[in-house]
C-alpha cells in the first residue's frame, strides 16, 4: 500500500520528483505572498491595539493598557517591522506606569515572562528614561516572579521581541 501511494497521487506516468519540485516552488511563491499578507495583518492588529491603548491611557488606566499591549505579544513573525511596531506600543504603555507595586497587584502572572522580554528590549535602547523605568519594573518583577522569569526570557529564542 505504501509503495502504491505516490502512483495514486501523481499518476502512473508522471514523475513524482518533478511534480514535487513544481509544487514546492509554487508553495514558496504562495508562502512569500502569504507572508506579506500576514505582515500587513499583524501591522493592522498592532495599529488597532495602539488606538485601544491610547484610549485606556486617556482614561487613566495604565495597567489595563499594559495588559492590552502584552496580549498577543510577541507577534508570530520574524519581520522586524512588526516587532518594532509592537515594541512602540508596549513602550508607550510601560512608560505610563507610575506605581509599579500597584501594577503588579493587578497584573496576572501569565504576563511576567513576556514583560521581562520587553524590559530587556527597553534596556537595549540606551534611552535614559526608558532604562530607568525598565530597571524599576525589572526589580519588582524579579522579586515577584523570581530568577526563573529572567532565565525563561533570555533562553527563549523562538518568541523574540
């Protein structure tokens, strides 16, 4: 049965290797088009998220804005434009946090690891106010989540921010 499977899929006279090569090429082409569509869709979602965060910040709800910024992060794409756009949204929410202790009293632990990744992204900017804020939050996050949170965020090379 296994040996007859390619014959049924490709026909008795067609060369399965040639058929597969053509199929792979068309899939690659379709994949790149789908990747562009996917990138556009991700950017659109990030823009929508940005408008929602701005609305929450105007209502003086910085913790809700941070939760919204962290939801669905990081974007499931290797495209740096998407990651940078998402970082800008998260950065806006992070910088609006005034009371770090109050933030952690209402922030769910499921957000800790991704928050740590964004804190390291913020520290890598070298911008003084961003680094100061990231260090304040990092201190409290490490107290709350432990060293495991740091290790998970640094060792995860798949979901980069």
